[in-house]
């Protein structure tokens, strides 16, 4: 009898707690506002990266540069 009461109390607690009932992870946080873009809209930075990737095969996003003649890295200015 004690086990049944305990089980009912725990299930009631789980259903009344939104985090457990909905299965959300408390560590999920939305992206910062400056990184959020409206659906279907590209940010200026995303357009820049897309253009550089399209023009230069050696383009590296982290460096924001491409390999020029002689192997030097050149900043993409598109």
C-alpha cells in the first residue's frame, strides 16, 4: 500500500512539473539576438560567407580569407 501511494505521489509530481511533463532540457537556451535571423532572411555575414565560398574554392570561414598565388592568405572583401 505504501508503494502504491508513493508511486501515485511521484507520478502526480512529474505531471505537474512543466519541465518533466514536456520533456524540455533546462539547459536549452535560445541563440543570442544578434545571431537570430528571421526565417528565409540571411544576415549580412551569411551573405558575405556565401559569396566568398562561391568565388574562392580555398576560402576558409574561420580566417575569412582565401589562398592567393604563392600560398598567402588574402582577406575576402566581397
